């Protein structure tokens, strides 16, 4: 019995040494992203006009259209790339694509703006 206990203690001590001798593993690190996280740009529609168009919009950013008025509007691209219905109180998000686009409201033709996305 005493011999068995000594063998067990020896094995336990050796396993501890083996664990202690094992070099620690390095934690993998994530490389920094080459592209910045998308920014959210808000365009408020109210009083029969589009709010100021945001600057510095990049392809992949998010454009958030918010209708704070009591009338229904649209944010319609002349080139057809988007046509967003904005009911009163609505908020609609879209992903920006590169280019310069004229935006107008189908219901109110005097509502126009230019959105530039780099």
C-alpha cells in the first residue's frame, strides 16, 4: 500500500512538472480591419424639404431617412438606384453606394437634393 502511494505521488509530481514545462499558448489576435466600420448619416425630411445632406458619406455607410412631417414623402433617386417611401413618422435605413445622385420626392417635385457618396 505504501509503495502504491509513493508511485502515485511520484506520478502526480511528474505530471505537474510536465504541465509547468509546457509553454503558454499565445492568444490569437485579430488583425485590425482595413475598412472602417460603417457610419450612420441621418437625413431628416420635414416642412416640404430634405434636411441638409450629409458630407463624408462613404460607400457602405448607412443613410437613415427620417420623416418628421405630417405628409408622406419619398426619397427617390433619379437614376433609379433607390425609391424609399416615407410615411409620416417613418424611419428607413439604406446602404450607401458610391456616386452622386439627385434625390426627389414623387409627391412634391420641388423637393430635391443631391447626395454624394465616395
